[in-house]
C-alpha cells in the first residue's frame, strides 16, 4: 500500500540537507522552519494563515476550540471517517453527532446532516474522504442557511480543488494531517490549521502552546501541540514534490476508473473534474470483500479497509448520537469497502497488474 523507501533519490538528498540544516541551527521547536512551512502551506491552500500543530487530530480539536466550541455544544460529522475526527470533537469537550454517507461517494450526505442539526449544533466537520472534494456549493449553502460554521477535515485531501479553489479554504478553518501515509507526509507526526480568520489563527497559536498568549502568560488550558523544526523542514523539502506526486495519484485513479470492470466490484463516483480528487485512497466496493482481499493477497497485492467499522460501532463511541433515520449507507460501506494500492511510486505496469488481478476475481 505504501513503501516510503521508494521515493526518488533526489528527494532523499534534499531531505538530508533539510535535516542537517535543522541540526546545525540549534532550534528545534516552533522556529524559522515552522514559520516558512506555515507561509508556504497557507499559500498552497489559498488561506491567509496556517498554524503548524503536532498532528491532524489536534488540528481538528484546535480548530473547534478556537471557535469556542466545547461542553454542551454539538458537532455533526460523518460516521465513515478516521476515529481521529470524532476523538478530536470529544477531546474539545463537545458532543459528536454522526451523519450518514452518500453511498455513491462515501462522503457525508447533506440531507442526513440536516436531520442531525439541532439548536445546539455549533459546527459541521466535513471530511473530504479518500481525497475527494465535491458539492461545496451545497455545503456552503447549508452552513449559511443554519449559520453553523464549516470546518474541513483535509487529512486526506492535500491539494484537492473545487472550481479552482483549494480545500481548507471553504470553511472557517481547515485541518490537515501530515502523518507519513498522507499525500504530504512528514517523517513522524505533524499537522496544520489553515484559516483566513485572524481570531481563529490567533487562538490556534495560543492553544497549540499551553494556552499562552505571551511567554509564561496562560489565558486558556491549551495543549502541547507544537510542530518540530525537523518535521517542518522535511515538509518543506517534500512540498517541492507533492504536486508531481498528486498528479501521479490522479493518473492512477483515472487508470483504475477506466480499467476496473468486474461485475461484482463497484466503483465510487468519479470526480466531476480531475482537480476534485487527489486519490489519497482508491476504494472499491465488493460484497465478497474479504475474499477479494485474499485473492489479491495470493497475487502479492496488498489491500486494506478504510474503515471496517462505522464510528458508532466503535467500542469507544458507545451511546453516540446518529442521524435519527440511522446510518445504513455507512454500515453497508464498512462491510464492502476495500482500498487497493494507489501511491505515486506505482508505475503503469503495477496499476495494470492490480486491475487485471481484480478483473480476474472468481
Ligand atoms: C489521518 C486522519 C486524521 C488524523 O490525523 P493524525 O495526524 O493521524 O492525527 C483525521 N481525519 C482523517 C480523515 C484522517 O485520515
């Protein structure tokens, strides 16, 4: 699914230079590298500011807390996402409410969110699942209609665009993860909040550093969620490559969309425009999912399940509220979904061999 050692030698050389630069600087946390990375990442996202934090989960928690969301407040998100999305809402002190997905995309369903909203709903966390950004006009209209801020979980959607605008810049804040497997990954944990709102950016800077607004002056019970110089320097080096890697992911996604043709293997909706989907994951749907996984494994092809349980079935989410009509599409998706290899180091022959292995499933 991922082999980090396959990245180009030229990039490995640039990474070593970046690491040496940090070691020689004697600055290890929240320094010049973090500042440079924040500026460049905000530029990529088309927001005025980016705030580097320790990981993607913290980026979501900090975005919510910067909006003053906490105890007694409800936050609607999807039943089909990484556990971190919901854990971030719980850690902010708010109550998560889970909406169902659109079965053709796997992404949260607008009508289901309407059923989840109450007078206590203080934010909607929209996850651009698998790297697919779509229907933004509907999400913005819903956010305006209810006056509920939209927070984007962009952990899977680096560089995805909708009508030319980058993900992370539609909502009041966008949360990114740079976990190693993400489309832009560090050599460890890292994350960022992007926003064009001065208050949110200022709050996020305070919250990531023990809630201090100046040295040893603490105005809130913040987190220790600072970004390391080493990770920021590595991210800066890798940013020079991420556009090329993303184009490769898009080509692989389009290749699979064209060549997968097994009657029992369903595809999710293709993006309306290539810029909408950066294929963090390529997911197929199959009623005999576990058999398909074994069939591929016997041919030396790895696959994985994102995610095997909708969040309300996680033991840690007992009693969590869902759409009052239930989340049947998320439940079905969890039983059918299989992620197949999709990363920039695959060549066309690799992609073709995965496709023909799937098409040969009996
Ligand atoms: C990876 C991921 C996160 C969490 O990011 P971390 O950096 O691992 O904390 C949150 N949401 C989604 C959708 C993710 O894929």
